C-alpha cells in the first residue's frame, strides 16, 4: 500500500514539472569598448590642433615658394626689357641705402638673426653685386625686395618676438597671412586667463608667427601683437 501511494505522488508530480516555466536562455552580450576619458579626448583635440597648424605652416611655405617663382619670372621679363626701364645709378644707390636702414632695427632687436633678417641681408648683398655690375635696374629691384623682407621681420617683432619664446612655442617657417573670422580677443599670453590686449573684428588682417597648442602669436595691421585662439582665425 505505501508503495502504491508513492507511485501516485510521483505520477502527479511529473505533469507539474512539465508545466513549470522554462528559464530563458541567456546569450552573451558583446562587450562595449571602454569610454574615452575626458583627458584622452582633450589630448586628441590638442594633437589635431597641432597637426592643423603644422599643415597651415606648410601650405604657407608652398605659397611663398610659388610667389618667389612668380617674382623670378617677372624679374626675367624686367631683365629682357631693362633697356627701356633702366633705373639710374642714383635711384639704385638710394634704394640700397633705404634697404640698409630698414634692416637696422632687425640687427639691433634680433642678434640671433631672424629668417627675415637673413634673407634681407642676402638680397641686399645681391643688390650691391648688381650695382657693381652697373645693372642698376636689377640692383633697385633687389633692394626693394630686401626692404619688403625687412618689413616682414619688423612685423614679427611687433607680434611679440622681443620676449623669450614660451615653453612649447613653435615658430612658423615664415609669417602666415591670416584674417579674423569672428569677433574675438587678443590676449597677452596663450590662455583664457591672460589679460585681453585688444579685440578683432571679422575680416581684420593679421599675421601669424608661432603657436602654443591652439593659441597663435599674431600682429595686426596697426603693429599690435598678442595671442589669439585658433578657431577665431583662418588663412587669407
């Protein structure tokens, strides 16, 4: 009798076990890549900014080389027509003297010799050589080129290169023509905590000389210098 009761209990339990809800099968979820930290994103933004500025520098150098090539072609044309446009000895001598005067501030302010000063001296020497050959037209042309290069060097000084370079500051290969794209502040140093020196308006012409992270050392058409944030400017 007890055995029969056990069989009945077992027979009743089997249907109940069959009706019990099955546990859903769990599938392995793909692991998400770890989220980037704010510090990592900031460092990537800085690297991108440095690469953009380096590209701006290279593009400016290419443009400068193209401009020099164009100037060389123009000089060939001038040489071919120099009998019609020959400068006088007095004009050439005056041009050389003016170039020497234009170069003097660079000699005093930059004993280490800026790139502009070196090029201006070379052009001035070439001008003197042409003068000695009695090619007064070529001498005057080269003297004017030397004056232009000296003016670019003075613009770099106006941008603040009289002071020592800041840690991490990288100079452009040559001054880069820039313009403001929105209203912004030019500061005493590369950072939002630096004192505001003056403001720029959209379209204002600027010249860039170097950079630290995303800040660019510039001067404006009035000779004022300071630092401006990268997003506020673009190449002219």
